[in-house]
C-alpha cells in the first residue's frame, strides 16, 4: 500500500509521515493536500493563544482529556519556538503532554515556528487540514506564546481562546495589540493567585461594549488548569460558541474568509517563487547591488527594469 492508502486506513505512522512532508514543504506536498482536501471540513478548530507562561499547554492538555472522555477524537498542534541549532521545535510536546500520548483518540504534533511572527508555523493550517482529513473531531492549536502579535490564529481556528494570568502585567499591551479583537473566549488561568478576581472584573467591564456587536457573550472564565478547575465550564463555553456561530451564519462566513485567505496565500507564495527564479535568470543581482552601492543605480529603477523585462508590467 502507498502512503495515502495507509493514511485512509487510519495508520498513525502514515499520518506522521504526511505531516512531515507538509511541514517541510517537500516536493509534491501540495498534490497530497489536494487529494486529501475532499475529506476535510468536519473538524472544529480551537485556538489557544496568549502571553508566555499563561498556561496554554496545560489548558490544551485538560481540554483534550475532557474531549477524549466524551468520545471525541482530538489532534493537538503545539507551535513552539524554533531551536537555533536544529531548526526544530525547541520544546517537546511529549514532555509537556506525556499522559495524552497514551490515548488512542489523541494525536499530538509539535511544530517549530521557524521565524513566523504570527504565533503559528507557516504550515500550521495545512497540518490541521491533514488532521481533519484523518478524521479528527476537534483540533486544538496552541500558539508559540510570543505575546502580542499572535493574530494568525483567527485565520486558522473557529473558536479562539485568549489566556491571561493575574501577574502577567502585560495583558493591557496584549489587548492593544489586537488579542481583544480576535478572542471569542477569555481565560484567567492560575486563578488561585492574587489579582485574579480583579483581572476578571476588569475584562468584564472592557467587554461590555464588545458584547453589543453581534450578540455573543464573550465570556471570561477563571481556571486552574493544573488542578483541572474550570475546564468543564471553559469547554461548555466553546460548545456554546460553536452553536452560536453555526446558528447565526458566522461559521460559514468565517470559513469562506479562511478559504479566500488561503487561496491568496497560495497565489502569493507561487508568485514569489516564480519571481525569484526570474530574477536569477534575468538579472545578475550581485552586479546591481554593486552599482547601487557605487551610486550608479538605485533599487527602485532596478526593480522597475526587472518587472518590464519579465513582462510583469
């Protein structure tokens, strides 16, 4: 049997191999995705983001346990910082989620951010499609935790959970950076610590205006992920949000926007590839750089000449 046949028979080794091909953008990976795409569209994607140290991994762990106990099949994508030595994920998913790895209904994958600044790896969305095609009911995506620029998650997920901790001190900055705009559910984790109640009240007051926008409650949930406190309530709010967006047509609208975004991304990637190849063929870029440094040319005129010679203008 070939790799795709094994994949369709729910072979986890085949799943791992296909994810590796996709993550590394190996030759032919888009053909594999095209063949898998008709089997996608059933999984519900939950994004978990927030400042470093807020307990995103623990929340993902507890949510997945609860979903598994309800008979659901879950895929976890944990996006980690990139190792400067290997280029791989700096933190191992199985170190943080060892107990989950024993569950047959759960598949965990760490992905290195590889310099991506949006909180996800460049192929996180594609890997989620592979897990979707494999038959996962839910996909939990945990962002890298860079703090204030993790906005890619909204383009990938159906429900976005933003996690804060009482003493983080930077949640105001995170709000300014747009996390308040993308979040569907807010979590104050480690709520046994001092300042948790005041933070929850602060969030509640800020969200009063936002709640009038589309009728969603934008709940604030207090949790202690390590102690499994508040997780059932959080999961119920995720279910409530899923029902709300489906009932009001927001889910279909959001999926349409995600597909549009993906098409544009693929076109831009292809154009960049073609352009780079043509630049190498048409121009001696090093000679042009030398001329610019000597004051005999400039980057604006050089780029215009390239576009004309490449018939792109």
